[in-house]
C-alpha cells in the first residue's frame, strides 16, 4: 500500500499496544516502524532494475525481518525513552513491522511474507491506493490522537479505525470473488478455452475490476464494473514469447519472467523488443491500447547481457486513465 496508509496502520497498531503507557509517542514509533519495510526501494540506487524489482517486498516484508529487527529497535528506544519495558516495545515494533507486509499481501505486487521461501503472497483484492480504506482509518486515528491517553474514547476511536479498515479489507475479498465469477461466466458464455485467470481491482476503487485470461497463444484482457448492463468483452494480446529467442536464457530475463509469474507479452517496435508486464494492466482503456503500465525496453550489450529499461510515460497518461476509469466504472 501507499506510504500514508502504512503510516496510519503502523500508528494505529502502536497506539493499540502502548497508547495507554506512552500516549502519542506510541503512534509516532508505530508510524515510523510502519514505513521501515519500504526502505527496500533504495535498492534501485545500487543495482539494476530487475534485481531491484526482485528485492522489493522481499526480506524487509517478511516475518523473519520482523522477528529480527523488532527487539533491536526496542533496545535502541529503551536506551533513551523513560518507559523502559523492553517486551512491550518489542511487541509494538514487531506488530507494526508485520502488519505492513500482511496488508501489502492484499495488493497486486504482493509480498514474500515467508522469506527466504520463494513464495510471494498476492491476493489482489485492493489497489495500492484506496481512499475507502485509508480515509476513514485516518479520521479515527486523528480523533484518537486528540484524546488523553487514559481516555476510553481514545481507545474507542483507535479500535473503530482498525475494525473499519479490516472490515473493508474483508469486503474487498468478497467483491473480488463476485467479480471473478462474472468473468468466469462471461468466458463460459463466449466458449473461450483458457488455462488461467487473474483478477484485480482498478485504481482507487473496488467497483471496477480487471482480468487477465491466459489462452494458448494470447492473453485476453477484460474489465467488469458492478454497474455494467452489457456483456464483458475481451481484448486479445498475442504472447509473442518466441520473439525472445536465445535471450530467454539470460539471467535477467529469467528473473523478470519469474517476477511476472509468466504474465507478460513481448512486442517489437522498430527492431527493438519490449517486455510488457500484464499484472498492472494498461494506461488506457481504449480498444487495442498497447500502453502498458510497466513496459520495458530490452537492451543487449556486446557480451549478450540483457538490461531492462522502463519505457518513459507521458505526464498526461495518469490523468487520462483516471478520466477513462471514472467513465468505465459507471457501467458499459
């Protein structure tokens, strides 16, 4: 999830653990701990794109990280804070650390919660930014912050924020199931033979859902809104995996294929190959659009090593997409 959401979650967890003992400091330390796992993005400054993508939401988003670093942070804090209970500080940092990747596991990218095992959890039931999750949570956190630390109202507000946000997260799982059944029904009605289907919510909401459908030679992309009145339609995108040729044996290419879990297409433009990550869809809902959110130019050096260079995006793409999403959300 976005940084603000993780700060709010971490602060609420900190308050639940130590709010009565240290007041707003519990929120402060919880908020700090809630952002620490995302420091893995700094890897992009020291390594190539593929390695940085592979590292992201890996070790720092694992139970192992939470277990190892919670007592370290607790020890540091007890050196200068007047409240010296090492066990309680450890619990604050552990829960603030571990709830971060648990929440991230509900997004499309997912997390390696059980690192070092090569298993990425991605339930794909909420977008990385969802105001319906974050805003009510933030409001209750602010209300709690304004109360005295011994106040019952403070605990009530903080508990309500945690309950509402968690309930909404559970609701998104039900919405995902409902959308999934609609896509399955549409594929059956259109007699489409497929081997796999992957669904996710569109940006900023859980009303409009997208699906990637794998067939033998192509991927089908479709959208469904709970306000739709017309049948679901699918756009076909050839896999073109054969265009990689011998490049498929390159380490970086293998890593990228593993990262996308096979959801990718290869396109060729002006004798240049592009790797398109299908998991995050397109920057346009217009038919036959090829402007993928994550599109990488493949560059090969004289030794045969492949580098992935993210294709530049137009600054207006985001605005256009939000406008199209709003229109599509209202139904077809």
